[in-house]
C-alpha cells in the first residue's frame, strides 16, 4: 500500500498535496483527522479537507486504481472555479452544481450574504456526500458571477440577478437554470420533478475568439497539438526555403559580378593589344 501511495504521490505532486502519518501516531492524533484504525485495517488512504469528513479510499491496491481515485477526488468539497481549473473539474464525469455569486463586492450586506450562501452550499454538499445520493451525481462549486459574466450570459445569468444556481454538464453541453428558484433545495427538487427543464448549451462561452480556440484545442487533444506541430514545421520549412533561395540569389549575383569583372579585364587587354 505504501509503495502504491508513493508512486501516485510522485506522479501527482504538482497537482495535489500528499502526507503520511507516522506509524506511531496515537489514536487521538488520528481522530483529529476523523480517522481510526481497526484490527482488520492497519493502513488507511484518505482525502483530508478542513471542516469536512475524510473520504476513504476503498479500491484495489494498485497504482492505476488509486491514481484514478486521486484524480476524481482532487478537488475541494465546494470548488472555487477559476480559468486554471474549470475544464479539469468540468470533465471529471459529473455535472457541476454551481452557486454563482458576486464575489468581488465590497458591500458588507453582499459579503455577509455570500458567506451564508457558501455555507448553505457546503452544508448541502456535505449532506449529499454523506448519504451518497446526489453526492454521486454532482460536483459542487462556486463561480464569480462578475468575473465570468461573458460565459454566464448564455445561461441568462447576469451580475444584476445574483446569486443564482446553475447545473452544467459541460461535455454533453446540457444545463439546468431557472432564476425563480432561490434555494438549493427547491432548485434540486425542481430538476427532479421536471419543473426546471434541461436545456442545450448553444454558445461555447461568450468569451471571445481566444477562449473558443482554447476550448476547441483542449477538446481535440492530442490531434490539435499534432496540427500545431505540423503548422510549425511548415513555417520552419518555408523560412529555411526562403533562406536557401536567398543564398542562391546571392551566389548568382556574385557569379554575374565575377563574370562581368572578367569580361571587363578581357576587353581592357584587347584594347591594349
């Protein structure tokens, strides 16, 4: 088990933090992390997050299985979506249940409302993770409604009507959104009973050409990377071909100049004779 842990830790060290408790750790120290050992289980692999129950690894003792588990669980209970992590989180195999809020506001009322909003979302995520019902359906996240305003326009979410909820299945380009549902419970119930209907995501992101290009590039990897390499090679070939043509041109100029010099010398010699 420790060998498997070490292999995966080395492979994922740039994307996750790994730690190991010493074998001499007391029962009280383990309980601080919500862990406990038994006579039948002397080794535990688990994901630890502050103020959240640990997630235990129950899979087979192999690097492949444990690595896949780490990738699936390498996110917070409620993830703060940013450009650096959005596509990774959105393609973990589960739709995102996103709480959209005004995270940049300095208004005390808005800030207090945001704290309550996030706390409710975290509590819901913890409950569903514990029961194993909707916790197996969604990945929970928050999103800055102002920073992501261009992206959110396609879902009829604007900075003026925050906070809102959005369920997005990015790979399938499907989503649920209805601004009249203002509580998490009513929003989820609306999805279950069909009050909130599933819709198709028509626009890519509303973020401009560069963001659309980036999305397409990531989506069609590794073929898109191969295309970039081929284009680079073509540009390099053309540049070298131009340099070769330039060298040939310079050689031709020198040849003509040399020929002209010889003709002038020959003419001068004839005149002297």
